[in-house]
C-alpha cells in the first residue's frame, strides 16, 4: 500500500513537568497516567471521532476529521482534570499542555502519521501554557466563530525545526463550548483594551542602494523586528501587511500615526557598499514627530543571517525601554485624579527602580490601586509581587511570611491571566525561587520565558536569578552577562549586576563578588542584599576586618539583620546555604 497524503487536524498532548512528577513518585505517576488513559483520554478522543496514532510515555498524538472535534476533545480533556486531581497535593497532579494544527500529513502503511502537520502540532504544544490549548492560525480560522472561550493572539512564533514562523493562538479557561467567542488581543489578555496600550508600527526601511538584493535584506530586517517586538506583551505592534503599504512612499509621522492609530513609529534606512552595509534606525513619537531614539549599525554581508539577527536584537533592546520611558513620562504628565490602572503601573516603575524603602512603599501603594481598579491586570499583579519580594529581602515589611505568601499568590494569578507573557513568567519564576516555593515550577517558567523573549534584558536577569537559586552558577553568569551586553545602561542595572555577583560567589569567585558589590553600592547605597554577599565574600577571602566593616554597615542600614533571618534564604542546594551562612558567621553577623 502506498503512503497517503491528506489534510487532518492533529492534536498533540503532553504532561506538564513529567520528569518532576516521576522523580517525586515514579510508580504512582505511571499508575495514575495508565488509569487516566484508559478511563478518560482514550474514551474522550474516541467520543470526538479521533484516533490516537502515537503514545510517547508522557503524551500522545491524535488525528481528527475536523478542527472542531480536536478543540472540543482538548477542552474536555482539560475540563475533567481538576476533579481527578482534587485529592492530590499540588506536586503530584497531572496536567496537560495541548497543541492543535490543521495541515497536510502523510499516513504510512502501519497507520503512523508524519509530516509538517504533525510536527507543527507538537511544537505548538511545547509553547502552550499548562491547561492551555495552543492552536495554529490555520486551525483557528476553522473554529473562531464557534467557541465561547477567551483567545490570546500570540503573534508569529518561531518553532523549532519549522522553516517559517507560525501564527499561534492560546485558548484559555475550561467552560462549556458551543457558542461565540470574544476574541482577545495580546493586550486585553492582561485586562486592558488596545487603546490603553502603547502602539507601534515598524515602517519599511528605505533602500538607498536601489538593488533588489538589498531591498530583500531590508524587508527581512523589518519583518524580524516586527516579530521580535510582538513578543513584548505590553506593546501593541501593527502587522506587517498594514505597515508595508507605506513602502516606497514619502511619509509624514503625524499622518501615518493617525492612519494606523499608533503612538510610535520605527523608521530606518539601509546603505550598501560592496559587502559592507550600514543600517540606521529611529523611534519617533507620531503625534509630535519627536525623536526618542536613533542609532546606526554596521556589518558585513558575508554572514547575512547572523547580521540580521544581531541588528534585530540591538534594535529591539533599544526600542523597548525607550517606549517604556516615553510612556512613563506621558503618565506623569496626566492629572493625578485621572489615572487608570496602566498609568498607575507606569508611575510605580521608577519608584521600584529607585530601590529605596520609600520608593518601594510608594510603588506598593500605586500598584495596589492599579489592581483594585483592574483585578485582571496581569502586569500590575506581577509588579506588585516583585515589589513585595524586594521589600522582604531588604527587611522592609512588617510580616515577612505574610508578604512572601501574598507575593507567591500574586505571581500565580499573573501567570494564569497571561501565560504567554515572558516578563510575567520570568518575574513569577524569580519570585517563587526567591521565597522558596514551587522550585521546580520556577525553573520551568524561566525556561519558557527565555524561549518566548530571549532579547529582553529583564527576562534574562530574572531567569539568571532562578539559575542562581538552583546552583547553576555558570548558566546564571551567562544570562547576566548577556543582559549587560544587551543593555549596558539600564535603570535596573543593579539587578543583573547583583545576580552576577551572587553567581560568582557560589562559583567560589569571591574577588569578583567583592568588586561587583562595591560598584552596586556606589550606584544603589540602599542595597542591603549586596551588603550581605559582600561581607560573606570578604570573610571567605580571609579579609576579616573588611568583612566586619561590611557587617557594621549592614547593621546600620538594616538593624534587624541576623543569622537567624539569613537562614530563611532558600537555596536548592544545601551547599549553597552553608557557604552563604558560614561567610556571614565569619564576618560577625549576630545570631
């Protein structure tokens, strides 16, 4: 029998954190999975006219005759899991990620299926949120008018070993299915309308060389910048098809901003001389024509794809904080009696960056107001979680256990509301590992955040801290060094700097820790965490007079500091805790 080519809906499902589950309870996990398959998964797939064609131990692949059948099957799989997990502790529960794609597949003699249709479904599953369904645009077009679930547009996604980016959507929540969905954009997934979010269009770059080869290269740069900026969840980015209508036309910033409905424009040009190329870029406030950022990049076309990647990363890293700063300035100009939740978040950010007790207190007040106005505002919830953790670390909360519990809860709510937001995932991962809860989940969230937005300085920094707490010092150093390379001048530069100091501390590089914490305390004199690591590093170097001086400085800044409080710092590896506490003990921190 010859192979058969056909169009089918493919569903890929996988158990979330399977390695963690089997490490905790291998026999129990496998027994529950076998029972789950026979009692729930197999009957549910069959009830929706599906056929399982492959099991992988912790997941399965199934084909369906329609996307509707596949999506309804996925929703039913998720819907039954809370009841099945009720009697189990959180670290023993089985949950699924699911991906669905509609495409061409190849059926072999034995009934196995192959091809891009299968591969894309599997890759979509890998970027789905736990208990979520990640669906390709090809599949979504078939069901968009027949669901009553919130849908988050994830934009174009680069999937491993898939040649072209795939537009993906995340179907969230488990409810009865059958009526109409209210489709949500990226911004409204966090509780805000598109009009409230900063909006940006990347216009086609001008080709001053005139040749077609340079034209293709310039268009490729713009497409990559649009794709990369689309991963910045608080920013609404106009699609390529809309912005490219201005290709080859003289543009007026105010007119284009009005026509596209955006606040900001990215323009650029490209010049070529032999194998050398120069690209200039600028960020403009559309309403005023004011230039917010401009730079140029030179490179060699010998490795065109590497050059394209480097320029894209450089532009994205510059634009993201420039837009954020402009938005903060805009919010600060608004009357205080006319602030919405987004404005309150923007006003809180500089207060957090100041890293003072007064700044954090101000930020906490603003963020609690933002959350009260919009309880589903995921970014405000995550920012409040970050604020509470930082205050706890510095001894600036009245009740440490209450603050850490609230921070963990806020982070969890933020992830549930916006599971594809890399910054939120990274903040949650950092918060969990810092306060010593959900260690395994924190590592999983960090890995997902980096996969979604590797060009974010803040994502790199938060994830580096997670690796620190797991004892992966060299991996942490890599993240912090990349964060510093991406943004050498940043209002939160103390964060990756301290992470780097801590990573060097646990790698035994105490001289580096002393040098880096010294620079941090010049920049942020209120940083008590830096004081503690500096004192411990001095002690391990045998420089006890300097260690005692650092402890005296710490006690003056934070009189409540003690070995007892420091022992509450949680690390994955006992060796790390011993190294940290013994250093502080040698330095003379009182019990």
